[in-house]
């Protein structure tokens, strides 16, 4: 074998090695791209969002329990204030009805007294 044919054989071997590395790299890029596409499907995105929301909700609930156990009186006051705020219209209606019923009963009582005196 001549020196020129030896260098051609070495060049072909290096080219084959480079081609193999290139194909392996292309296969790896394609595999990563497929993994990325799989992780970006609506189902997987929704599942990941749900898991994150559950985790955050559990953390918030745990923090709330800790806060209530440290300051039960303050927590009770806050809950009562929120409940009163949310129920303000029904409570106002109830107070209005109670006031009107007292006025009606006073008016009836006054009419009975007038009728009795005459």
C-alpha cells in the first residue's frame, strides 16, 4: 500500500467516523424534539398546571392552618367580618322586615287602644 492510498484510507475512515457522529447527533436532536413536543401536548400542559395548582393550594391551606393555630381569636374575628360582609344584604333585609313588623304592631296596638277608648 502506498502512502497516498494510506492517507485516502485514513480520510475515508475519518469521514465515516464523522458521519456516524453526525447521525448520532441528528438522532439525539430528533429524540429531544419529540420529547419536547410530547411534553407540550394540551393534556400534559393541563396536567402540569393542575399539579402546580394543587401543590400551591396545599401550601396555602397549610399556611392558613398555621396562622389560625397561632392566633385563633384574630382568625375568628376575620371570619366573622367576612361572613357579615358576604351576608350584608340578607341581614339588611331582615332588619328592614323586623323594623316594619314593629311599626305595624305599634300601629295595630294604637288602633286597638283608640277603639277601646271610644
